[in-house]
C-alpha cells in the first residue's frame, strides 16, 4: 500500500518527512496541502490533524503527525536511517529533538517572517533576535560536523535529515553556506545520496506558484 504524505513544498518540516521517505525507499506519494490559502485551518483538515499542521503521513490505518514522529516511524518500519545500535539510536533521537527545538523551529519562523509576510508586516527586531538564535544553532552544528561525517555514526540517519530540513531552501533567513564550511560539505554529502531531491522537486508547492502574472 502506498503511504500518502500531506505536505507542501515550502514546508521544511514536511521536507524532513518527505526526504526520509525518499531515502528509505518506502513506497509513498505526496498529497498537496494548500497552506497559503488556509487549508490547514479548515474543519476537514483538522479532522486529519487536530494541530492544523503538515506533515501528516497516512499509511493504511496509521495516521502520524509531527516530522520527528514520522521520521521515527519510517525508520522503524523500513529498518533504515536509524543507527546501528541502541546507543546510536538514542543519539539520533537526541539530535532530532535538538533540531526540532533549536534549529528548525527558529529557521521556520525566521524564513516565514522574512519571505512569506508582506514587507510592511515583517518585524525587524524579532527577525534580528531570531537570527541571533539561529547563528548559535549553526555554530553548534558546524562544530559537531568538524569531526563527524554524519550526525551519528558512520552512515546517514534521520538525525541528518532532520537537521538539514531547512538548509536547502533558497529564501534568505540568515543562513549562508559559505559561512559554515563543515555544514556546507555535509549538505553536499546528503545531496549526493541516491534518492535525494531538492524540496521544491520532491513535494508539490513552490513560491513561484503564487507569483503575480
């Protein structure tokens, strides 16, 4: 049975789930969610996910929300991307939780404020504060990758996919690859993996879809 991932291309959290599915080899297909026209706020979508968020993975009778949970589910189901031992698995989860709290949450908000709000509604002081927090997270990630090819162990795991989730997007939010050489090389390693695709190629939905004619 083909799993269905409810997602849209601009969502970095949805990208984590989609890329995990793609790299695991699991059979799946994307289902476009029209976030920018309010679909996640509809009663119908809230029946699927009361939190009103993407991603949502529907795999038969299983309905899963939150990117880290979906990543863990896919890894457990396929036996891939989860680490080679119980100790590695705990370290994988440590980095997934760190990303969700310290990196993706900051990146997602900052990118949204800088790119998807009307220019006259973009709060400069909030953006500057968030970019400071992001810089601290990038420093942690770059330092870790100084001595690690992958986030955990000797192979790619969902920890890598979680932490890279927002870092391939072209919209500015305070991240420039040239400023972080270890992150830059790591992103190249991930992009060289069989099955990797850019978020706008892996999921439906792109800012150009909303560009004025």
